[in-house]
């Protein structure tokens, strides 16, 4: 039984073997791009919304509410990042029901890349919000003794994200393969349904954890009340 799509080379490009993980990642990216273009091509106030646009609005609004509840600072920019992570992981896992398609999230290289993107995004959002000096000060809070522990904590977050997502996807594939050998007609259907549910949950958890980490990096300490009032006014104006 194949445990990871990295083991299968689909074709060779300029002497480099392109494995199934890369190809399936391109497929997910293409599907997301085409779907967004088709749904938003008539996105104008004078055009009545259709069911696809309504579905998209429900998804985006739901993600935005979750982001705003966790990270009120610069929630729009966090929405773009966390929402993209959610849609990519969710669609990858949903395509599990397509015969012959192995989700790219079943590869540790993909989950590691997603976790690495979060590790890079967290300091970028923190520096944008607090400045370089202000963000670096968070590593020595509440005292300079905590510096190595805070650095280790940053890297452990990324590792835990990658292992959690990879472990859940792979465990579902392994269990489905075992049950397929025991009862090839009934159990695979049940496992596909459970796999879809688990895939959506994992996409949600990954995006929420990324938002939580970004929120902790952008949160300011002992911020004056008038600055908080100003932020609330800007937030209301954006709405």
C-alpha cells in the first residue's frame, strides 16, 4: 500500500522527477483559481447573486467572523492568509473521494511547507503590527530568561502543525486500506465519509491555530485606551 504520494513520479521535467504530490498540489491550486474566477466574474452590485456566489459569501463571511473573534487587529489581512490555508487544505482533503487522487496533505513535505508558511507569516504580521523592535521584545517577556524558551516555542508550533495534519490524513488512509482488505464493499464508503468530515475539521483547526499564533504576535501589551477606541472606530468604518 502506498503511504505517501511522494513515492510516485508522474513525469520528468528538465531532469527533475515531478512526483504525485506536486502534480496534485497544482490540481488543487488550479481548481481554486478557476472556481474563484468563475464565481467572481460577475461580482457587481447590479448583478443579483446566484447560488455559487451566495455559497462563497457564506464561506468567506464565516471565516471572517472566526478571524475577527480571534484576531481583531488587521483582521482583513489575516483573513486572506488563514482563509487561503483553510480552502487549500479543505479542498485537498475533499478530493479524497475522487478515485486515484491522493491529497497532497497526505505528504509530510506539503504539511511541512504549510507549517513553514505559518512560521514565516507570524513574525511578518508581528513586525508589521509592532515594528521590529517591538516584536523582538516579545521574545524576552516577561524576562530575558525566557528568550530560548520562546524561540523553541515558535519552532515547536510549526512542527506540531505539520505532524498533526499529516498524522490525521495518513491515519485515515491507513485505516481505509486495512478495512478495504477486510470488507471491500461497505467499510470504504464509511471511511470516505469519515475522511471528508475529518478533513474539514483538520482544515478548520489548522487555519484557527494559524490565526491564534498570528493574533498572539500582533497583540500589543498595555496599549492605551484611546488607541483601542481608535481601532474600534476604524473597524466599524471598514464594516
